[in-house]
C-alpha cells in the first residue's frame, strides 16, 4: 500500500480493512476496470479511494501541482457526493490533494472558478457534471480514473443518458470502477459497454446481511403511530436517530410534531435547498440535533458516526429501500436498531418486506410509558456523573443543600429536574404483536358492567313520544335546569304522553332547589314528583313513527283474487274495448302507410290513437296544407310608410321581369309547372347577378393557371368550389 495512504488510515484509527477494501486493493487488480458489488456500510468509499491511488499518484505517493483533474467520482445524490469528498480529503491529505466538488444546488460560478484554479480529484453528481462538460469548464483530457458510486441508484434516478455522455467524453485509456450494492441487468449492460476487460468483485461475508442491526417490528394502532415513534425515541435515547417517511408532507408533519415534544429535530427532504440540507446533516454531526426526519433521499450513503436508531415511520415500497434505510446504522462494526412502525393494515407488507429482504425481526409492542420511565431511571443510575470528580465549588454548594434539605428531598428534586428535560412518554393501546395479518390485533376490552344506581326518586315530564320527546335533548335540559350531571340521572322512560326520569335521591334536594317552585323546564315543560316508581307501559318500543300517528284500524286489503276476472268489470266505451288486430301493422306503421286524407272525406273525422290531431279542422292559412294545391303568390303590397316595390320584381302579371325577355313560355320568362304552380325564372344573359349558363350556349370555362380563366368547369361541392 502507498505510504501516504497507509499513514492516513493509521491516523484515522484503521487497524484492519473491511473485505471490500481488501479485495479492491489486491495487487493483481491494479490498473484493471472493476465491477464491485458490496452491501451498504461495508466501507466502499475508502475502498475505491485506495483502489485509484496507484493510478493517480506518483511513485512517491504525492500529487504534483493542481491542473486538469486526474480522477472523477460520481455519486447519485448531493449528500453522498459531499460525504465522498470528506472521506477523500482525509485519505489524500498527506498526498497534497486538491479536491473539488460540483453538485446541484450550489453556485455554478464558484465551482467554475474552483475548476479553473485546478484540482486533482473532482466529486460530482451526474447532472451538474454534464453541465460543466458541455460548457467547457471541465477538461477531461487528463482523466485517468472514473468511479461510479451507487451506480444502480443513479440508473434508478434516470441518469443513464448523463452517464453515457460523461463516459463517452472521457479518454478511452482511463480506468473505470463501478460500485453498486446490487448488479441488475442494466448495470451489467452499462459495464459491458464502457468497461474494458472488467473484473467482477463480489464481497459476500460469512455472516448474514446486516448482522450488526437488530430489526424490531413494533405493532400499534393507526392513531398511535406517532406516539409509538415518540416512545421509541425516548426508550432507546440514541445520540443520533433517523425517522424515515415516504413523502415531503409527512416529513414536515413529523418534524413539527417532534419539535413540539422537545426533540432536537432537523428535516432532510428534496424540497430543501442544498445549503439547508448540508446544515441539517452538520447539526447531526455536531450534536446540536438528535433526530433527523428524512425521505429516501438520505437513504443512500449517508454516514453519521453516532447513528444508533433508524425508525421507519412509513414502510418503504420494496425490500431494497428497507435495506438501504437500515444500513445508515450498524456501519463499520457498530451496533444499531432498525424499528418498523407496523399498523394493522400494514402488517402484511411488513411481513413481505422482511421475507424478500431475508431479514428476521422481533415482533413486539412499542415501549409503553412505564417501560420508558423505568429506562430513564436505569440511565440515571448508570450515568457517568456519579463516577466523575466534582470541583470545590460544587462540593460546597452540595453541603449547603444538605444543611437546608434532607437527602431524600434533594434526590427527588434531582429526579424531577432530570425527567423535566425529556418529553413525557405516551400511553398506548395494547396490541397483540402475534395476531395474524388482516385482523384487528387490539386486545378486546372488558365490558364494564354498570354499578347499581342506588336509592332514587322518579319524576314525570309532561312531554312524551307524541310530542317527539327524545332522551338526547331531554337529558341536557334536565341537567341544566336542575344543576346536576348525567351521573345523577338514572333511567329515562318515554311514554306516549309523558316521560319518567329517575334521579339519585342524594341529588334531589339540590335538584328541586335549582328547578324552583313552579317546577318548569325549558320549552314550558312541567315537572312533577312521583310518590313511587311509575307504572311503565308494557307496549314496548314502537315499530315506527307512523304506527303512532295513525291508530285507526285499517281496512282489509283486497288482492287481485278478490276483484274477479279481468273482463267482468265494465270498462265503458274506451279505445281498448275491441280486441286488437294482431295482423295489422303497428300504429306508427299504419300512420305512415295510410293515404293522405282529402278534405271532406270520412277519414278526416277519425281520431288517431297516438296523435291527438283533429283533421276535421281547416288548415292554417299561413302554412297551407299539403293536400291543397298552391296558387300563385299574391303581388307584393307595400305597407304604410314603406318604399315601393322594386320595379324589376313581379307585379302579379304573367311574364318576366320588366325590360327583360319574359312572358308566357318565351325564353327567359316563367315556365309553368306541371301542377299549375309557377316555376323559378330561367337564366338570362343580361342577368349578371349570379353565375349562369346562357340558353342554348356553352358554359364559360376557367382559364388555365397563370392566366385569367381556364378550360375546365368548376367542381361543385369540393374545397375549391369557392
């Protein structure tokens, strides 16, 4: 191993390498393209940092002056890219490396100036890197190594075209290393296209996947989901915890809820700017925040050193996302807990996710309020403060407290102060964690039998069922008038004319005092005290309101059998007296086939079965009748004040227009129709108002294109007829 890199590992506290780090640093693989698949949290970032060292470093293990970049690392998300940059900074610090980052959401001009000053390694996201290459601000002519981190995630996010463009712009002699948690067919196809004689490296540990992570499925009711998250955070009290949600709206709601309960909470979602997301992660690393509510944008590659708890507030859609979420804890040999909040309707999905991910989880209920308090007491007794040394001032103040208060009182006050710094735990509904999916797993509540009412006194209210009396408005009316609660009222028995109310004997004096001497209630209802229990009717509950509205006995119903045969009842002179002729066509067909009735015939007096038209009445004068021959149109007569008729129009005399050839059967005049009606006037050569064909002449054709006319007549009905 290169001396500068070995010194950086020793300074960071590395005594042994992980399996993936040992595999990629094998001397036999030096200078070759690699396709590496390793589970999350296995140290891949340091692994490919060590793997590209011999390719980009000089023989003495250092870099020369910064100029065009020698290595390029591509990550799917901004957070992962910045994390890769931090890891490479301490790894190549002794080699004098200059590392630049180009990620979305940052100022493009600042990145451009950084690249112009020179860099040895560039860490970037695919979209921003493509922008720099297309604008000419990043020169890849000296590129020796390219690393694709989380390649499967980049393809899932739709960066395939960007990656192909970037790899196509890089020199063909570069070395390509592709790291991925899984190797789907798309990754294999991409590796086949852009990797030269690649070597497949798969690091499968002997232990099961996520062996350092304890999975717990916490079953709760739907309305206790948020309370289960609060109790889980309080019970485990992890230095850093991540609560995963599926949507931005859920992230916002949970962040507000946890902040209101006293948790130091930050949010991490796609709607935040890059600066806000960076500050949120930095607050988690500095200890200023303990809980991070995030979407799946933080599920890839985020490494928080003290992250011990992952809570899935909403279950992911597949097992791969579950593995990457849970992989934020239990990294580099550290232990962690992954808790799934499972409601009854989500139990089947939780079982399938654990099955597909080949994970084993402990099904249990969320920590109860008593368990959280017991855990607080245990942490208090084992706190490091008891074994630490105190200053002289602290000892003097402790003696002053002992002089004024007893030790028991001081200890109780300290316990109260300690508990006051934490959020109070929530009371949860007990749920059976072993109940099968699809059933209500809540424990059946024991039905509490009502205790005997005790000595009582009965009263009567002069409104009953017929007055629409109901217990839902009688009860508050009596409580308000008598200044009592519903606990002092026993039975309420509604009768047709009155209502009996049972009141506790101990509350009767105050009740009568509040009601007053007139014993009146709201709505002018009168109250009367009874000497003993009333005689309640045995009539029972009414079947319906209508039964009490109509108490008269109804007559017997006569069915069809009591009415006799259908033909016995006289029907009178109606349209269905005569039997229908089945051979005749339907009425609608008969109307169509019937001849046109002539005036004066017997058919005009016949009434149609379907049409209520009386043909015996004379036709309207303005519309005329189809059976009456139309006569000549009367001449136009101007009304009072109107202009006289146009001279060229017909004045009622036979013949054509004035001054034009016409008359009788002459050419250009009217021609009588066969039925005696005048027809339209023939076309005249002198009439230029419309296109026409002169009598005995040929139609005037149109000229050819380019001239004023043509030899072809116009086509009628076509798009060019106009």
